[in-house]
């Protein structure tokens, strides 16, 4: 029954909580007073409720359902958990009444970086609060600005302690290399690189190296680094890290950069190289046709050069060697359907099956005439029949001839 029912009793000022707690007070309060049956019933109904705890407040119910809501201010740098990624935006649980949102242009200082490149649902990340609420009630966050602020703080600590920092080489310019440290642009002067580094500047782009902090001028956003000063320590770290893997093992890494000659794969403390010839059993014209930067892959460790801290990797050696099957099924004298893949001055290469090519030497192209140029007889993409005239399994070589082939092109002898 509601408290309105007590309005006719004359006890509006009575503290019912105290009354319920103390029978003596209750008794004195009612002495000499005659109550109607309805009013007396109302008193008896209300007393057990007042003796119990008060009904939970709306805020208490909210906390029970959603947990404690933090009291944040714009500009705060906090940690949150990635809850989802939608249309390139990152949604982050920051223990607020609604999820925070990181728009694509607030993810990284590098325009090419996407949300999936930096985090996945469940990851913990640092963010800076730009606005507490947008029109929909969501906090607007920034990862790149949080990384930037925290990066400067780490730099100051590293400089004070004379510690190395790991930076990524982003490009080269007159006088040295450009680098990135957690969203902060840095420069490594040529004078702070050793002779070996200066001789391979292009191959350093996209890799990560250790450096010492030479000078910090935050007001001018200027950061000067030295690789030479940390080279000795870098080598020690890399030598130690290289002891954790061995030739013949399969390890997991992330493609850090792609070059015309192959792809660098980051294995944690160091990068390994997959030469273009080790990408696939088939001939690969462009590395980008097989791999892309940021891709996580398993790689086979071919060899380790600890003296130069280099590691050779392979992708194709994780696949079955098609030459093994070819050698088992092909013998000298066999007539095979082949496809011309490329021409050379001395002949033409022909694909026998995926991953297996044979060579048609220019002297084996015709019975009728002396061929001066391979294109006089064959063209890339052309399909025909050739005969196997020599096998060298140990060298993975197969010699073919059109002189004994069926369906030979004009100028070649037919069988």
C-alpha cells in the first residue's frame, strides 16, 4: 500500500524506520491514540518494508548491469579493449556508458595503415579521448595521438637511461634515412650509419633497426637517432635471438616489406629474407603476385648467417616439390604437351606441369633449317608437343626437343 494511505492517520511526521527499529518507540508513539482498522493495517504493511534496505537507486542498477562507469575528461590517455571493427572504424570498450570510436583517420599517422593492420577484437590498446560524446553518445577516440604522446614519453625515458629504441625505416633522403618510432618521425644522419649500412640503404627500407637517441626537440618535432651507436648492442641482441631458431625449422612471421628481389619477414627481433626464387616452385615475375605487406605467414628457415645477422627463408619449401613427382613419372623419349613460357637468346622455356619447366635449346627447334632466333619458331603462350631428350633430376633440368615433336609449329620437323 502506498504512503498516501497513511495520510489520514496523523502520523506523517513519524520516522517509521526508527519505529520499526525500536519497539519501545513504536509503543509510545501510539499510546492514547485510537486508529481505524484500515490505518492500523497500513502501518503493519509499511513497517517490514522500512526495516529492510531502501530500494536500489537507478545508478546502482546501471552499475550492476554494466559495471563501474569511469569519470573521464577530454584529453585523457587511457587503455581500452577493442570490441569490434566496422567499416574501417575501431570500437573500443573503455568502461564508459557507451563504446568509444576511433575513426580511420585517427588510427595511424601512416595513411596506408588500416584498422585490421594494428589490432583485432580483444586486443588492448591505448587511446586518447578527443570528445566525451558525439551526437549518438559515443566517445570519440584517437589511437595515433595516444601513441604519439606515449612515444615522446618513452623517448625521454630511453634518452635518460641511454637505452636503445626499435624504429622502422620508412625511406631515404639526402644525408640519411627517415624512420618511424610509434608514429613519431625521426631522422638517422648518414654519419650515424656504418659503411655496411650505407652500401645497402635501399634494402634497409621497411626493416626495423635499433638506434640510440641523439637529440630530442619536441617543440620542433625533431628526433635525431644513431644506428652506429647501438650497432654493437644490436648485434648482441640479434645473435641471441638467432639462437632461438635453426635451419630446417618452420616459423611464423609477418611480411614487413616487399622489394623487387624478394620479401622481408619480421620474426620478432629481426627480419629474414625470402628471395623471389624461394616464393614458389613456379617462376614468379612480381613478389606482389604472391605476398602483401602485413600478411602473416609460415616460412621455412633455409640458413642463418650469424656473422652478418642475416637469415634466409623460403615459402616454396613448405609445399611439395613438383619435380619429385615429375622425375618419377617422366622418362627420356616421352612425348609431352608443353606450353612456352618465355624466350631466351639460346632457346625457349616450356612448362611441363605447374612448377616444372624444361628447356628447348635453339638447336632443337627445327630439322628443316638453322634457327637464329627462338621467336622464328615459337611464341610465349603457345601450346605444342615436345619430346624429352635428357633428364638431370639432381639439377632439376629437363631438355626438350621439337625436332622429334608431334604437332610441331611451322619450321619444325613433325614425327
